[in-house]
C-alpha cells in the first residue's frame, strides 16, 4: 500500500485531516462563563481555555464541563471552553493561544506534533477508546468479502477512520489508491454530518465511521458488519487524546494537573453511573448543537465508547504506522509527543495505576 508520497505532499494533506470525529472546520465558543466562587483559591493562571468537540467520543469533556467537575478542581481559576468541529481548527487554536488544552483525535495530534517539529504540543492523557464501526447496507453487503467492489464512506482523506479503513483493505489483499480512493473498493470521503443522507440516497453502500454517525446509519437501516475494536489487542485503541501547549504546560503545571484531576474524576463518575453520565452528555450536546440525540442513536453509540485515562500510546504509534503504509505520511519522529508525568502524579494520588508512554515520552 505504500505510495511513496513525498513529505511535502503528505504533510499538507494531513494538515486538513479531521479529528477522529470531526464534523466540519469551525470553532464555536459556547459563550458560557464558569461559576467561580469568590473565595475559591486561584491557581497559577487566572483562566484556562479548553477545547473539545460536541461529540460522544469527547464525552469526558462534555460531562466534566457540564457537571462542573473541571471547575471544582480548578478552584478560583476560571474555565473557559470552546467547541470545535475538526482537528485542524483546534490545533490552530492551540498554536495561537486561543486554547491551552484540547480533547482531540490521534491523527491531528500526530500531524500537529510533526508539523511543528515537536515544538507545539504534548499528549498528556487519554479520554476515549473505540466507538468506530463499519456499517453497511445489508441488502448489498452480507459478508466482509462483499465489501469488495462497493462504495464505502470515510470522514475525510487521511483522517483516523480513513487510515484505518485503508489499512483494513490492504490486509484483505485488495488494492486502493489512497489519494483518489479508487480501486478494489471505492473509498468515498464524506463529511460525517451528511453521511446519513448519502446512505439514504444510495450514494454509498456503507461507511467506516465513528459514533454517533454509525448509530445514525443503523437507525436508517444499516447493519454493523465490523467493530474496529475487534481488530486491536484487548479491543482498545485511542480515539480521543488530551493535548496541551508546551508553553502552558511549562508555565502552569498546577492548572494542567487540575484539569487532569477533573478528567480522571469525570471518567470515574461515567463508569460509576453511565446512565446519568449519558444523560449529562446528551444535555450538553443539546445545549451546544440545539438538539439532543434520540435514544435509538445515543444508547448503542454510548455503549460502544470506552472512557479511559490511559492514552493507549502503543496504539497511537500503530495508527501512525498505518498512515505511513498507506502512503499518507512519511515515517514520523514521535519521540517526546507524550508527557504523562502530570497524569501519573494525579493517578497515583487517586490510588490508580500509572499509564505508559510506549517509549514516546519526553526525556
């Protein structure tokens, strides 16, 4: 599958990569002012600006913000949040200082790190695993082998799901030109927000997509043919990371630790009361997008996402290798992309096991 695409071509290509669950390219400030108690102790920064997507794979951020868990840990330091619909715009916001910390997918994390030659960000934690499925028209596709010759949508050329699907196709022994999407399977790059309509109109025969898009297609009559988690060891792979600007981490490590405590406590609350957490996430989505997800969509979507503090660093390395093998990226130097010391400090204080950086941690 290697296409020999030069770095000069590959990096601009990945610069427009959507995050794992991106629906567009614009940022949206939610306009919310956090309630900060007048006597609350302020940390080293007056304000911390956090970015995330209005999507279920970012439910740690949705719920932690909605329920005030992050703000409680921040005390007198004010939390300001902004939502994004794609990875590139969030990376741009991080680079410009418009946000300090972001919840984001693996492809834009890698791309942002590589493009800056390792100078702009660090991955400081995990948030979610899984939640990606191959869903198909059951009248046209009944087995995995039937995918050959069909039109399958992915969110965008070079995005996390696109790379995963190209890798799966290659492992089946089929040939597809990564850039054009033409070959033994037709890869149709389709924005997640219009994929359900493309399916209903017959323009595509299926899609390799994240939640809740997969469950929206199922609600329209599609069937789940493959859950990507079954392709990974222990059925786990990173879908959402937590990143921070290196400048902010250096100057405000106490604030970063507070946000990570909020993330760890949010994930613990989600695990302890998943139904209430699901309702909280849906309420946050309604506030941000103007409508909530119906039960037939959110219920199966919610159960397919695993919320985790572990960034699953080994799977990030594998996902980057898949992009190289597909010809979408030259071999990247990911050394130093992780700094998990603040997270492991938080986990130790919470009585939880530390997590590993797969040898990609900052020295």
